[in-house]
């Protein structure tokens, strides 16, 4: 993707104090994704595969909601208990839980970036149309 600013929302500044203008959105240039990339996305976002993946993210989000309700002392006790009770091979339950949270966070960030890119492109095209219409032209 080629844009004048690859971060759609950076144009507004970190504090978001200056709204992005239609002119700024309209100035964004981009090229379409390759047909191969789009085909891969459609395949990856197919219901069975995507549903399986999001089931895993649902587990991570439920885990996060449990973690967020605990105090630090309660978390320390929980981790100590899990590690003490673990008798298997491998890195242990704490590592597995952290790994699940990290994998979901990274994947959801990737998906968020994809959505943000699509949003920027839609805003760019809509801004071009808006500017044409407000300048008395025909879109």
C-alpha cells in the first residue's frame, strides 16, 4: 500500500486535537492489494477457519477478563498455585497463558490494522467525492 501517511489516524496527531480534513484524506494515494493477497484473505477469513481462530481469541479475551478482576496479590497467588501444581513437560501453564494472550493481541492488532487501512481508503475516496460535490462538480 502506498499512502501519503500509512497511519490513517496519525494525521490527527497523537492527541487527536486537529481533525483530519477532507483534503488530507483525499490526498492519500494507494494501490490495490494483489489479487493473490486478496484471495488469501478471503480464504483465511472463511467461516470454518476464521471461527476456529476466533474461538481461540475468545478464550484469550475471557482469560483477560479474569486477570483484570484480580489484585496483584491474587495474581501472584494464582501463578504460584498453577506453577506448583504443574507436573508436566514443557514450559508450564503461566507461559502457555501469556503466550495465548500475546498471540491473540498480535493477531487482533494485525486485523485492526487491516480494518484501519480499509477505513482510510474508504475515507479517502469519500473525501474526493465530497470535495467534488462541494466545489459544484459532479462526483
